[in-house]
């Protein structure tokens, strides 16, 4: 843990400056950043542009499936992307990523040990850590019977009559199917058609009670009272709680998905040198902390001491220790399992 504000070592600073100057000498001062919607503070990009002279254009997407499809289609001219660990192996195996050798970057020294050598990218050849979090559900305790819901997915998939029509699910197939799988006690990557049938039946039974499927504006939907309950990410819930203190986050006892997002560079990147400059810059603790303090997700960099006090008191950010056994790291499913999931989603949304 870092005990005071962190600074570059002389050698690291020199290497970082050399990398930046080299990249800018060979490439236009541009960077195309493709990230999850509402998942990076715009003001931090301004800081990056001032410090490096590299102009950033940022576009957003709403799911790993959207990102993967874009890259597979070959039409994505992006320099930095943010895939979750659950699709990293696919991206690597399909030769869609450029090797960046993250441990060779100056600021990799600040990466937490847990994030240095992940199974989905041994040695961090293709990625560097960004943020991590969980996908549970949130609700407004001031608007539910008795002020409290059970910490179970049952409240979400089989909602109380009083809440019918006042809840939302994420519009992301993997997130919805993962949650349903945890509730039913089946493998989220099951290749068994009978498991898929059970999941589809549960989701079809829930659908009439939903107000919407949406992965956008999850903070505002809860904070404004548009919905009472929503499948949600822990960081979005924490930010909504700042606006409305009665919002609660649930770690369902049947299991809660844990994701880890990463920086990577597509093989088709037009400015790969600038991409490495950006990724190295983001591993500097003060910059990693700026993201966490802005959007309320934990990062993989030694920056915990720089986290603002307002986040440290929230269960959505600091999960109670007794819930650790409920965490279920998201899996990367086989093609057969993905085909089943696609059929579930098509039938549900069709």
C-alpha cells in the first residue's frame, strides 16, 4: 500500500518521456479510445492531452459483445479498447490484439500483485489492468415494503407485486444470463440445452414485470426514481447513492458476478505508440485514483490511499468481508455455450 502521494522515479520518468516522445515523433498526435459508456472521466482526458500533446477521441459501447463484433468485422480503427477478462482469451486467440508487453512499461511497477499475471493473459503481453467490480442489483429502500429486500436474486427475478413494472434489467445478455444462472444454480457457461430452457423460462416469466432493459444511464435511472430496483454495477450504485442516500446495493447470496476490465490495443490500431503512452500514463497511481474517485470502481493499481473518503463508507465499493464467498468471477464461455446464450437472448428479446 502506498503511504503518501506517489511520484515517478527518475528512471521511470525518463523512460516514460522517451516513450512518449518516440511515439509522437512517428505518429500523428491522435488517439482513438473505445470504452464502455460513462466509464472514464472526461476531465482526465484533458489532463492527458495537456501532459502529452496527444488529442483523444472517445467513443462508447454497451457490452463486450458489441466490442467483439466491432473488432471481428474489421471496421474498428481504435487505438485503446477496454475488454473484460471474460472475452480476453477470445480476442487473443482470434489474433485481434497487439502485444504491448505491459511489464516493460515504466509504470507497471505500480500494478497490484493480484493483477500482474492473470490467467486470461499470462505475463500481461496483451493487456494492462483498468477497473474491477461486481454486477448485483440496487433498490431504493424508501420505496420498498418494509424498507428492505432480501439479499437474493429472487427479489429481482420474481419481484413482489408492489414492485412490478418498476424494475429494470441490464440490456447485456451475458450479465442477465449470468445472474439467472446463479439464481438457478446452473453453470453460467452450461452447454446443456435443458439449462438454457430453464434460464429462458425464468427470464420470460420476469419480462412482464420489467419496465425496461437498459445498460445506459444506470446512475440516473436509480437516482431520479425512474425505477425502484435495477440490475446494476456496484460503481453505478455508489454514484447514485451520492444523490439519493436510500439506495442500497445487494450482493445476492446465490452469487454475484465479478468482472475485471483491461486496457488493450487492437491489432488494427492506427496509433499503437500513442496507445502505449496512454496505457502507461493510466498506470500512474494518481491517474488510476482519479478514475476511481470519479466513477467509483476499484482499480488494479497501488492507489488505495488516494481513494476519497466518501467511497470508503459505502458497501457498494467496500464489500463486507462476509460476502467474499459470494463472488463469482465471470467466465469465458465456449462457442457452444455462447450459441445457447445467443438463442436465449434472441428468443427473449424477439
